[in-house]
């Protein structure tokens, strides 16, 4: 990691095999590394998630018969990993959106204290 790279801050979830296949885990690692280096990812890898908050995005990884999603936020000093889940429906479930908002609120409160 270069000194200019942003660190990853894990608020929840992990990327491990299983449940991710080794190929999916490697793809996620490459995409997260690109984010750390300041690259802005677009479709098909990432899409904005304004329903969760400013600077929030959904990393999209297809794995065999599963669709993994990693919700993250780009801060000035870090990439926050907020949630990791297997997406089984077209829309992001409301409970996932609410969990993400709560985790970010708690994180932002802790940072200010």
C-alpha cells in the first residue's frame, strides 16, 4: 500500500472463502484496491447508493450463482466498508439500507467524539 492510498475501514462484514469463491474474493480485492488508490469505479462494478447517504456506493460482484454486494462510502481519509451481503432480489432490501444508515450514523458520531 502506498502512503497516498486510503485505508479500508470495516464497519461490518468480511470477504472470505467460503462463502465467496476464490475468484470472487480476488475480484473484490482488486476492486477495493482500485478504490483505495482513488479510482472512481462505475458500472458494471459499482453504482451510487444515494438512498444510504452521500458518497455511498454498491460494489457489484457476480460469483457463480450469487450476486454479492458490498456497500461502501468514500471518505476523504478512508474507504468505509459498511455491509457485505448476497443480493437475491432486484432492489436492495430496506433492512440492509437501514442497517447501513445506522452503522454510518454510529461511525460518524464516534469520529466526532
